[in-house]
C-alpha cells in the first residue's frame, strides 16, 4: 500500500512541473509584456520596471527563479496592485472559495448518491424516469445558466434569498451559490450511482443475500453500497475540477470575493503574476485532490494496487 | 419492434436519434436562414425601443436588448457562432485524437506506454485556466478559441480510439494484411480507421456539447467572442445584467443554449445504445 501511494505521489510531480512551466512560458510569450500601456511608458521607466522585477534576465533564469520561489510558497509581486504580493491576494480570497467548494462537493455527493440509489431501487418506474430526466437536464445546463435563473426566481421574483454577497454575513447568502455549483455534479453522481447500483444488485452474491432472507435496506446498506460507489469515487477528481471551474462563474454572478473572482479580474487587468499564481494554485489543488482520490481508491479496492 | 437491419435502418428506427437530429437540424436551419427573413439586423440600434419585451406586432419577436438591437437576429447569430466554434473545435479534437490513439494502439509497447502516460499527465491539468491564460496573453483571437478547445477535447477521443485499435489490430483481416506485407500506415488508414467510425461518431456527438460549453463559458466571462459579434454565452451574460427589468434577455438565450446541449447529450446517449447493440450480437 505504501509503495502504491509513493508511486502515485512521484507520478504527480511531472504533471505539476509541466503545468507550471507551460503557464510560465505562456505568460512570458505574451506580446507586449506586463507593462504595456496604451499611453506609452518612457523607455527608461520601462527599463527600470523590468530591472526591478527581474524581467531583463534570460528566460531560463527567470523560470528557475520563479520555480524556486513557488516551492517556498512565494508567488511573486502583483504588477497591478503595487505593494501587494500575489500570495497576499490569494490568502485574502482563498478561504471563501474553499468554503463554497467544500459545501458544494458535500451536497453533490450526498444528494447525488441518494437520488441515484432511489432511482436504482425503483428501476424503470415513473420516479426513476423522472429523476434520470432531471439528471440529464442538470448535466446539460451549464452552471452559468443555472445560477442566474436561480437568482431570477428565488431572489428577484420571490425575495426568499439574497441575490448577491451581502456584507452582513449569514448562511442565507451561501444557499444559492452552493446549489448552483452542486447541481450539475448532483446529476452526474446520481447517474453514476444508479448505474453502479443496478450493476451490483444484479450480481450473484446479492441474490444469495436475498435468498437468505435479508431485506432490501440491509442489502443496500451492508452489501451493495461499497462496490456500487467505486465509480462515484473515481469521478470525484473530475467533479472537484469542475466545481473549481464552476466557482469562477459562480463568484462572478453572485459577486463573491473569492479566488475565481480574483482570477477573472486579474485576467482583465493583464496582471500576469496573479493569473500565473492562481493557475499554479489551481493546478496544485487539482493534482493533489486527484492524488488523494487515487490513493483512497487503492484503500477501498485492493485490486487497483496491484496494477 | 421494427426488424430493419443495417446501421442506417437501426438509426432511422431509433426515435430519439431521429427526433434529436430533426430538432437540431431545424435549429441550425433557423439560425442560418432566419436572419435573412427578419427585417432587422444584428447591429442596428434603436434607442426608442430599449429592453422591449417580445412582441409579434412590433417585428421583434424576441424583444430588444439594452441598445435596442433585435434579440431574435442576435440570438440566431449567437447560435451560428456557437455551433461553428463547436464543429471546428470538435474537428480539431477528432483529427488529433484519432491519429494519436491509432498510432499508440497500433504501436503497442513502450511507445504506447509513453504516449498514454502523456495523456494521463494532461488529464490532470486545469485546462480551462490555461485557456484563459492563453486568451489573456494573446488577445481574444477567434481562431485561438477553436484551437484551444480542440486541444482540450482530444484526450478522451485518443483513449477510446487506442482501446479500439488495440483489439482491432489482433483481428484476422489486419493480420492478413500484415502478413501480405502491407505497410503499417496503410493498414491503419485502410483497415483500422474505417472500423473506428462508429465509436468516433458517438464520441463526437458527446464532444460537441463539451466544446459548446467551453466556448460559452469563455464568452460568459467576456474572454471569448467580442462585441458586436456574439454567442449564446455572451448573450446569457448580457441577460444577467438586465434580468430584473427584462428577464427575456436572460431566459431566451439561456433556454436555447440548454436545449441545444440537452439535444446533443441525448443524441450521444442514443447513438451509444445503437452502436453498442452491434458489439453484442
């Protein structure tokens, strides 16, 4: 098991390195550079700025310097918000995004597994068809369509919940963003659970358990749940990535001061170091979470370890 | 049950496939020809008729936007752009994915291992953010959007094509070709590729909605198609800003975008059923 985990961790390092180098090169290949100003900077100012930020060095030196700083958690200075480091900007916005993402993934797994199990147990019934129809719709409708429509219905028309990120705090402002973020993932997880559950419920050992007089509830709980949820577990990696991506839009729609909002704003300002820093952070998050899921997969399903 | 045989027969006998294709064809036809039938164009502003609701009598059947432009023509233009981006991006992913997967699957051994390890590595990347980075660095180039989306979507295609090629290369007819001295590139082109069409078509119908999703996501964030051009994602974004006073600006493009994505997903699901039926006789 330790060997398996260790191999996985080692395998993740080249991925991370590749993302960082690719993102770094993209930023530095940009025509004009970070200090392109429509009014035109005097050449000596430009030169001084480039020297101050080390941009006059050869590309490889800059890359090495960036990598060695990132390893120590230093993402460099922001070119737009003078005096702020990228690390400070990220630290200010990360907590709210983490809260949002964690709640969304929890909701997605709980609601998705519940709906999928229900549909599998009542296979081909009206309820099954209804749930799966809703799920297909949920998968097809993008987050940035769901979110504004939810706002329109529940905030603008019905006045049940706040439409945006009100400063006063409170849990009410989290409800709509979390639901909008989780909805497509609930749908996907429900479909996976249903398929996995139907597959498992048709197997021989379940028939044996049934023959021994076990009730449906006990069969699902003690025998069917674990194997049926393996596909869901392996989907968690992509689900987390999708929720991170979706959060960018959600934060934009609801005006939440999170990481995604920082990213879009920095993209608009051409604040290269911030954009680069957030991409690197997202890459670390996605790779680390995928890694965690992979290792968990090995814990639950011993067959995976031997490959 | 109809007893029609052959692929075309089974496709024509599948109600979901026929329905989805018919509606998508209709949407595409209206998007292409509709603007010619309307007396409005997508650029003209009319500040006397700003944020007007949909009416038959006024000639603006979808209403007007915040600049008094006709929403029907703009929506049709949006659908055109959205579908064009999706088709070109899917074609890019098709070419890369099929070529890559076929080479890896046919070569086997270390080359296959290296190529697939590379695909695994790319899978773990937060691609959408790299695309945004690309847009920021190089400006909002239309061509770049096509290429970027295509470059994301080829991974699935490569994996599936490789899997199929692995089993196809062991079939008797491929072995026969190999024994008679047909060179490998020719075997891939003439004997393997034609047998991949089924799988490729199914995954293409699932790639198209993914490409639409990415494009509209970028446009929604203001990083994709630029004014006065538009796409469904950009229209949804405009609608969000006006939703309190004029909800039709949000609802019409949102519903159309959702419907197109839903139709493609249903089509892909149904096609998978049709082609799977062939695998297990």
